[in-house]
């Protein structure tokens, strides 16, 4: 992949540093509210469910379904942004990769893959699950 076609490198903050470190290890993390037990995204210290800083990181299974998507042009080639509803509940904005964008469907099962950005940081993207 040429540098101009690589995903944008994220801005790592104090709240997200652990998330990005885990991504570099091939792990997708979600924050969980200890009060409600619900997972949420994007990662932050304060729970959107209780307003309290009683949260913890947990590994996500990395599977979900396409909730919505749009195919656009980026750097002269097709790019597919997608909202993916994870098995754990949250809907995340990401991109689809390694697939035929003409065959993407809402409700399609996907799994996480990690793609390097220009600065080497791995970012989670999604690809269709292979039929069993």
C-alpha cells in the first residue's frame, strides 16, 4: 500500500493510549461501565451511561455486523467507510478492507483486522468473515 493510501494515523491521547497500544498487539479493546455493565465506544474515562469514572478496559471479540456503509473515492481509489455494530453492543466508525465493495451488505458479518498507518500505528478495520 502506498503511503498516500494508508489509513490516517490517530492522535493518541491519555484516554486512548492503552487502546492504541493494544491495537499494536492485535487486540481490540472496549471500555466497560462498571455501574451498568455495558460496553461503549469511543474510549473515554467517564461512562456515558452513569457519568462516573468507574470504567475498565476489556478485550472485544473483534466480530460484528455492518450497520451502515458508504463507498467513496480517496486518493484516486475506492474507500469504504462503515459503521460496524460489535457483538458487545457498541457501534464503531471504521473502514472495510480486503473485500469487494460492490458485495458489501448491511447486516454482513465482519471481523477486525489491524492495518498499519504511515507512522506504523496499527488501526482496527474490518473485513467480511469467511463462510464456514
